[in-house]
């Protein structure tokens, strides 16, 4: 359980950084759009953003399918939630500390 707990802590750090990156990027897009005009998908910043964004989604989905001890149906549901809701779905999926402690207690019983 300890490796799973530490991995989820790392995912939480990644998600906080991704959320800050996303908010900052959208602020820059709106500022740039109103002053200069942004050509979507042609700017290097957009390519960097999409690369970081979809790599993070891939890491979360990989973690769900390879590391989480849950049923296949739950894995499918979690994957669909993350693909549809993106960052919000990742926040909704991320287990909190109480859920992890309950799983740890159930594991020892």
C-alpha cells in the first residue's frame, strides 16, 4: 500500500502543477487574443500546452490501468471520466487521504 500511496501523492503534485499550468496558459491566451490575436494550433505555446496536457492525461490513465487495484469496470469508468472531463475529471478521480486509509485498513483486516 505504501508504494501506491506515494504514487498517488506524486500524481497529486502533477495535477496541481497541471492545473496551475492550464490556468496560466488560458490567462495568457485571453490576454494575447484581445491584444494581438492568436492563431490556435499554430503557435509553439499551444503545441507545448497540448503536449504537456495530453501527456499528463496519459500518465493518469496508465496509472489507473496498471497500478490501481480495482475492477475492470471501475477502470473503464475512471478512464471515461478523465477523457471527458479532463482536469476536473482528474481531480474527481484522485482518491483523498481518507479513502486511502480506509483501503489500507481493509487490506490489513
